């Protein structure tokens, strides 16, 4: 069974641009969560989707948004990029929410210049 | 405010030795606690997940404990190997709003 895939793996953008990251969960998994990881802040929760509905949202500004499609694939979008948005963006999938094991993808490394 | 504190921040041990990593949390109401291992440049990999009623859970050379009364968890690594060098992250899920709170991680380096 294929693992969680994220595209692209690396991305360089300039301030003010917008970016869309994609995540394909493990087949059969219906929950997808997104995280931001930076050296200074560690791992921070962005949002969680289950069956196309956002179940939870972390403490991030409205520039960060996401969605989940009927095939459970998910995208996250960051508009008006800032230098501080440079980070590793991780996606994790699970069968359901709460107690189910989460499986992380390799991440997308975003650099904002 | 929900918090998860991990200690130590970093640790260096010799190959073959044991070590214990600590995680203290204030998250309430508690749902579950996960320990993850993250190799450099990779996504985290789940080691264990513990619910309120579980005190100890093992996964090979990794043994996690949970004391829900004192809100403390530990991850014990036995007979360390060079491949254990990684960051270990403690994550606690809240029961009410289903939110996750992450610890800052412990960076472990195993030397030959």
C-alpha cells in the first residue's frame, strides 16, 4: 500500500505570492491533517479534515486555508506569503480522527524569499 | 492554556546505552498521547499511542509509560542504536475540542 504523498517536495516563492500544496492520503484513509514545522516553533497544527469537512483548525491567520476532496485528497493554500511562512509543511492521514494512528508524508519544504 | 513540555531538549548517549525521555502536559480533558520519531528531513513516524487507561505500551526497544494522574509520560529506549538518532516528539490530543498540542521535541544523538 502506498504511503502518504505530498507534492511538490520543494518550493521557492517570493513574498506576496500564493502557494498550493497537495497531499494524497493512504488509500482508504478519510482523515487528513496539515502541520507546519519550523526550527523555532516546532510542529504546529494547521487543520484537520474528515470526509471533506474541516474538523479542527489551529491558531493560524486566515491566509492559511485548506480543503479536502471526495477522494480524500487534500490541498492547502497560503496566500500573500510572508518570510515567516518558510517551513516544512507536513500532511498526515489516518482512517478517522482522534485515536487512529496518523501516518505522515515526507513534507513540502517551502522557502519564501 | 494547554501545554506539552519535553525534557531534555537534547541528549547524547553511547550506542548500547538506555535512555528515558520525558513529557509533561497540562492538556485537559485528555484524550490520548502519542510519541513520534522524526529523522532529519523526514516526516514523523508514530511509535506509540496511549489512551487514559493505558499505563505502559511497548514497541520493540521503545517503551512508553503514562501517568494520567500526574500528567506525565516517558519514552524509554533500550540498548540504543545509531539509527535511534532522531527527534522524539510528544503530542497530546484534547478530548473536548479534539485539538492537538505538540511538545518541542527531544533531539537524541547516539554515538558509537
